[in-house]
C-alpha cells in the first residue's frame, strides 16, 4: 500500500509518500519521499507565526511540494500508484489545517481514493516507535509515559494500549 501524506498543521508544508506492508511480525514501511517547505524565515520577521500568512504560504507551496514529492517517489500515475491519502486534521492552526485538508479532499476526489485524517500529536508520539527507517516496532512494552513537546503543545501522555 502506498500512502500520500500531507501535513500543514502550522507553518511547514510537507508531503511524503510511504509504502507499507505487514509481514505479521512488524509493520514494514519505506519512505519513498519527504518534501518540506519551511516558512521559518518568513515568520521570523514578526517574531511568531501569523496564521493567515501561514495559510497563504501553504496555498503557494502545496502544488510545488506535491509535484516534487511525487517526482522523488517516482510516482507517475497517481490513480494507479497511490492507495490512500492521509492529511493532518489537527490540532494546529485552523487556517493552515484548512489548506491541507482542502487539498487532500480535492486530490482524493480526483483520483477516487480514500482519505484519512491524522492527529498531529499522535504522529509525534508514534514516531518514537519507528525501530529503523523501514520498520515500525509493534512490540513496545506498555503502559508507557511519553513527553510531547511540539509548538504550543507540551504534554505528558500515559499510553496504556
């Protein structure tokens, strides 16, 4: 299964293509592309992220980042080669999230593929379980405590299952 993943929760526009399969022992993944367009310099001038400005930049960056991600992943026929579209649905800056979700919905409609909304914070948490670049470790001992520090979100999570 190949997944096109779109992330616009704050000020970076990111699109990745990931190939996944489960060998019943581990979920194996291969990152085929990961393209990020940063807005750091733009927002440095004001000393903080301006939500509507970030959204306008996403609007400019989504198509070029999308095209570059497909090129790196060697995706030639989106309809035949992509099985699922994933997009960050929150939490994050509402204007920025709206850009990513709208882009994902249009794509999913155009190529008739399912779309799934992902939680930005859960993404950070589950990234801890990546054993190496290609294997998601599904033998983590639970319960566990995770410290999450991401932008305006600093939280401790107890994960039971």
